[in-house]
């Protein structure tokens, strides 16, 4: 039944794309959400069977067909199912189904209702193809599919009278910036084909340790290029600037991109090709440095945002940075565990934020919200649960058990360092501060905008399910201090190597977790002080001496301005001075020649039958003459 998991959303896309506008409106979410829900159910059924058989190195492959075969190179349409792909498949289908269910109500009045669900189904199919592929070429097909769908969904409201230009720009920006990483990735695939003659993932990972030496030129270059692709899709430095603008899409799209698809693709790629990074430890260190720098930059930028969805966007950039940090220090299972927990609470936060935005006449500015906790109790409590998980509130939230594990491994693994831990724990404190800043501004204080819409069951049910998971899902992976209960790591370590710890780390796990927990609580307290109890000093700083700093962070450390100065303006300048060069004249001349020939030959097609007969006669005379002469 494995092939049915990606096939179902693909069938949903085809039905909705071909017949969506002509079918009854109520049938659109039944097909769009229903088929993804069946895929989620199949994933659970197949997963239960798989768990019973799961042993180290165990996997299942289902060969469907071979694309073509040239020598050793024979890319296949084959699905690969192991503990890693099972984890991603579960999150994509289960969280994706909840987002589809939410969308049934959120998008019900939109003119592009069937088009929306068609794109979302194609998005789900592409991501499933990516994580189930046994071949890097098939993975790349899914990789490009999610890029296409993100473009279509970010710019979904392209005909919006108020924001059409902004939405279209955001879609183009996401597509073009990820092209940079995708180009690097495909060059990396060319190198792998050159060295191994195949793109079959299992064959490459088996042959690489014997064919490449540690930190060899081939290993470093190939892994750097794959890392470029991962940075583009996962919005990591220096290709992170597209993600905040991607908030132009509908809120369910934001949840889908940030939680179930797209930005987690880079994490999957690095985890799936982990053997290559073990051979190139210098590049693996770069992965850790990029993740650490990104999580710090993202958390700082989130502090200065006014738009609730942009806060969450920078939060995603930061949290994906934690996953990159974990992969960089060899804690693969910790990275994937945080991916799962992040999917729960980040989908919840985007969906709850969408409910708030919908209720407040599409208002995004948190400073125009406030006082909503009594008017929207379900949204408030579930948003609070998600915020607590994002902030890693100790003991009671899933985020504590996933993110704090990464910080511990950043400190105590043989590939970690004290500096990585220091930066990550500062960012964790900032995360708590900006998250509860968002909570207090949105749900506490005086009511600034009166809500005009009450969410229905299709919105509330996904929020409640994700809210519960944001609290309890962490208990499948407790720290060593809590009885060595590491069920999730034991499951993943049948596919991924376990993290290697220092024999005698300078500090214990409990001490570091206690430090992180205290800082998280301090962040909550400071957010209450600065934004509810005594907001005046911070407002004076924001609009006074700190205005420059606030603007710098609000614009995401001004990376867009930097890239505009370094790349966009020089390219535009060169294109203008090169506008009328001799090369253009060659192609312009060919164009003019074709136009002249078109004008000449069009005169022979004047609609007069006698001219056509005369032409036939002349042609016959010339042919007969040539035959007789030659």
C-alpha cells in the first residue's frame, strides 16, 4: 500500500485541477482534505506494521518502474521506507490533513477555493515524493515540486486589489532565491554521478566511505553544494530572506510551508545524506555554524516585528537553525525529533494566528490587537500551548524536550563546543521573550479591534489536536536524567547514527537544562513587564535612541538591502549598459529578416484562386523543365 500514500494527494490534485470549478463547492474540501486524511491513515497503518519489524538497518523498498537506463545510471521510480522517511511521511500527511481541514473553513469564501486545494494537494504529493524517494533524481523532482507549489501558494492572492503586487513579488522572491540553492544542489548531483555513476542514495552512501577520503576535495565540494540546496529550501543563511515575505500567502499556506513541507526539506536532505557529511567533517562544522548563526539572527529579528505572521516566520528560520545545529554536531535523532515537535507547535501557531487575523478583518499588526483571550478562548489557550512549546517552558511542553536536547548535544557531543551552546541558549532566551511578547500583545491588554468572526469546528479541531500534541508529544523522548527513556532516538537510530558524547563533559545535562528552563521563564516575565505592566520605557527606547537598532532588526538585519546593493543594482546597471550591444543586433537582425520574409510570402496568400493556379502552373513548368534538362 506504500505507493498509495503519495498517489492519493496526486489524484486529489488531478481531480480538483480538471473538475474543481464545475463540481459542487462542498465536494472540494471532501476531496482535497479527505484524500490527504486517507493518506495519513495509511501512513499510520503501514507505520505500525513497520515498527514491529524495525531493526538496525531495516528498510522497505517498493519498485514501481525504471525511468531509463544508461550504463550504471538507471534512475528509478522506487519508494524507500525506513524510520527516517516514516517520520517525515507521518508529519506531512497527519499535520497536512489538519491544515487541509482548517482550510475548508478558512478559505470557504475565496473565489479560488478549488484551485487552493489543488495546489495544496500537489504540495503534499511533492513533499511525499521527496521524502520517499530512493534516488536523488526522484528526490529532486519532489524538491522542485515543492518549490513550484510554494510559488503558486505564496502568490495565491495575485489578483487581490490591495496587495496584488506585493503578493506576486513575494512569490517571485521565494522562487528566485531558492533557485540559487537548487542550482548548487543540482551541480552537486552532477558531481555524485561523476564519482559514483549513480544517484541511488543507498548505493552512494555505501560506496562513499571507500571511494572518498576524509575531507577530500570531492567530498567537501559535493557536500557544500548539497548544503547550498538545503540552505535555500530551509531558509538558512545566507538564503533566508525569502521566508518572511512568504507570509503574503493565506495562513494555511504559511502553516504548510513552515510545519509540514518546504522548509524542512533541507533538514531531510542533510539527514538522509549524513554519511557524506561524516566523511567531510569540515563541512559538517559549517552546517553547525550556519545553523547557530541563523538561529541567533532569526530570534533577534523576531523581537522587532509588528506583523504576527512575520514573528512566526523569523521563529521558523531560528528553529530550523536549531535542527541544522543538531545535524552539525552529529545529533541527527535530536534534529528530527525537534522537526516533529516543531511541526506540531508551528502549525498550531500559524493556524491560530490565521484565526485571529480572520476575526479581526485581516489585521496583522499585533499592536492593533489585544484583549482577545476572553473573546476567542479556544484560540487563546491553544495559541498559549504552542507558544509555551516554542519557548521551551520546562517539564510541561514538548518543545522543552526537543530543543533542550539539541542545546545539550551542542555542548556535550564530540563535535560540539561551548560557543555553540552559548549562542543557542541566548537565542532560546530571546525566543521566550519574543514569543510571549506576541502572546501578550495579541490576547492581553485592552481590545483595540473588535472581532467579527467566531471560528467553527473545522478551525477549532485542528487547533485542539495540535495544542495537545504541543504539550504531550515530548514524552516519547525524555532526557537521560528522566530514566533513560529514549524511545524516539532508539527508533531513529536504526537508520541514523547515534550522537557521540564527550566522556566527561564540563557540565551535566541537568544543570544545562535547568539553566535553559530558568532563562525561558525569565523571558516570559520580561515580556510581561515590557509589554503589559510597564511598556512606556521600551516604547521610549524604540522610538528614541533605539530606533536605528529596531529598524535594523525589523528589516531582518537588512540582508535585503545588502543583497540589493551587492547583486541587484550592479546586475541592473550592467544589463542597461549592455542593452544595445552587437549580440542583440545579431538576433534583432534575424528577427527583422523573418519579418521581411513573412511580409513577402504573405503576399502570395491573397485569397485569389487564379493567382494560386498560376503559381501551381509556374511551379509545374519549372519542375518539368528541370527533369528534362537534368
